[in-house]
C-alpha cells in the first residue's frame, strides 16, 4: 500500500496537469506517455524544419533580388 | 410535430443533435458555453467555415431547444448524404485525415484545439471533406498533450497504413471497430518494413506498444511533471501529416477497375444507353434530387444524373472503381457526385450502440431515383439472390428505378456462368418482369440498340403492396 501511494500521486498529478478541461473521450494514457516521451524530438525536428524552410525562402528572395538587380544593371 | 434526438449524438455532454419536423438542429449545453464563445470570438469559426473546412450554422431562437437551459441552438447547413469512413475510398479517407489535421493546426493558432478526431465527424459535401461537429473545439491548455491523438491514429492513420501497405480491403476493419482500429492489431498486421518509416514507427508501432504498457507505473513515474509544448504538438501534427501524405495506393488489379474496357458494349450502344438513361431520368416526376447509382463503377451514368441537377451517390463494390471516380470528380470539380464503396451482397448495417449510431444503407434512403444498370445479373447469378428479393431490395432503396436486364445470351452473363452450373431457370426476361411486377409499376421499357439488353423505368408501388409481396415472395430456383 505504501509503495502504491507515490504511483497514485504521480498518476493523479498527470491527470490534473494535463487533462483538457472538457475531454470526454479517454485520451489513453499510452497516447499521453508517447507524446510526452517524444515531445523533445518532435519539437526539435519541427523547429529545425521551420528554420530550414525560412532560410530557403530568404535565400530564394535574395537570389531573385540579386538577379533582378543584375538584369536592370545590364539593361 | 415530430422531435427526435440523433441516436449517434450522446457521447459528448457539450451538446447533442436533434431533428424537429425534419430540420436538423444542434443544442449547445451551458457547460460548453465558454468554448463556444471562444470558437466564435477567436475568429476560428469564420476562418474554418470560409475555407470550407467546417460546416456553417446559424443560431436560432433558444425556444427551439428540446430541453430547458440550452446555451444556444444551432441550425447547421444540411449535409446531402451521410457517409461513413468504411464506405470511403483510400483518397477520401486520406483527404478527410489531412482536413482534420489542418483544422487542428488552424485551431491551435487561435488558442483552441480538437478534443476529438473521429473520422465520423467528417462528411463529404460538394466533393470536399467538411468537419461537421461544431462542438469538438475546446480551449487549448498550454502544456497539455493532444487528447485526440490516439483517436486520430485509430480512425485515420491506422486504416490508411493498412490499405496502403497491406491490402486495400483492410479498410473494412473500420466497420468492425467503430472507434478506430486498435493500434496493437495494426502493428501486427503491418509488414516489418513499416518500422523503417519513422512516422509509422512512432505513431503505430511505438504508440501501440505504449498503449499496451499504459499501466506501467515506472513509465508514468519517469514522465511525471513533464508537459508537451505547443511546438511539440505542432511537430506531432507535422509528423502525422508528412506520414499520411506519403501513404499512397494505386488502383490496379482489382475486379472492376477496367470494367468499361472489358464490356461488350460498342460505342454506339453505350451512347444509346446514355441517351435512354437520360430520357428516363427526365421522365421521373418530380425531378429526382437524390439519386443512388448502384454498381456505378467509375460513374459514367452517375454523370448523366448529376448533369440534370441531382445529388448522386455512386456506389460500387470495387474500391479501385470508387477511387478512380473520386479522383476524377476531384480533378474535374464535379460537386454533385459522391463515390462510395458498397457491397450490395452485404450492405452497410446499423452499427455502434444499439446498432443505431451508424445507419444502415437502407435507413439512409429511399433515394428519389435508383439506377441499377448492369447490376441485377451480378446479384441474381453472381450471388444467387432470387429475382423477387432483388426487386424487393430495390423497392426499399428508391421511389423510382431505372434498371437494366441482361439476358443469359449476353457475353457478360455467359462469363458469369462459364465456371458454374446454370441453376437459374427463372432468370429470363419474363421471370424478371414477373419478379418486379409486385413491387413496381412499369412506366417505360426500351431495348438498348446494338446490344441484347433492355432498360426499364419503374415506379415503386406503395408499401402495403410491397409488404404483401414480401410475405409471398417466391424463389425462382
């Protein structure tokens, strides 16, 4: 019974801290655990991907501006 | 005055759907008031409705409520035909999945999120997936995992992965598992190579394993106090979207996908049949608004009905034919045709709680008119269904019927009989007419030029005659 108490406390804490206010379906603790477990890598990959896309966009804009300037200069 | 609560609308205490005098309403309960106001006040409703992703509604007087204390009563725009995920082809399920993820991403940007991600919350309207559950949105709590992640994977990713990586027919598992296919089962059915795909590894294999170990106190202890950032949720959605976009299916090698290439119709006969079907549709009065094309294949005759302004459900047993029809409709912008998978030898039954949550095929009818072209011989000879039983079923399905009789001398019927004994003595034109006579009044008959086939325009008799016919229905063989 004593060893079960911390587990009950932790599970209770998880439910209190993470359950959405109006959830009516069982989100499944396995689905929650997996999201918590993968949160770091998901956030890192997403951030890197977003930054990469931004970098590509900026580079494309710079190249386009450079080419445009070159054409005007030639014209 | 008739009032009835939708039997599928009982899980979420935020509200429910009901019909009053045939009009659909959604009652919002006070407990959902805060989230409903946020949905509208944040601009999310307008954004999603303007982009066609969320069904529009108008608020009506609260006196329309069917129980006291309603927060609001909404009248959503009607959906012409309710279909279910186990009736969708691969690309329809994929489009519905991507629409759900797009909605969740957009919602997060406005401080809300989807609290459920059921595939049954999506319907196809004018050829596009539309989310129909206005009460699925809730305030996003910073740090909270996505409560609907498990449901999304069971309802969308799991069947798509099975259809793409194992067999298209495994989409039918959705009919067995009404809240989505269990992930541990999907993990067992997928080939081992699916673990090399990072998305399937995470969202199916690891996810299924995590669900199995959910009672593991050690795992919970290690995760205690940790939250999931908004960036991680966006990463999760991005990963799901990327995984789903890469799942594909090429409709090849199934039974009917090349049917029109293998028919015995000459171009002239096909054109004559198209003309006759059009004329018969024009003779239906009042003009049919809802048409079911049973055995539609890739929808050549569905288009004849759609051109006349009808909303057509193009049913076919072959997922390849339905896939081709859907992709063609999507490409051409055809908004009046809804291609769906249906095995008429075992039509969609009532499913879910009390067998009432998901309605059977016939409960969603009758259609104003039914097309049954090049179909009856498949049911009567291919599946041994007696002709009177075919007639009875078609009478239940529609008020008017355009049906084709294909005689035994036709090469398509000969093909069906090639590898089996002919036990179908009653399968003659006379037997056909005698079987349909108790259920339908014949309005017009016509032979298709350049073929041995005939078309019949029939009007269903009133139900009393139909019930009498049912009790005394003889078997022809």
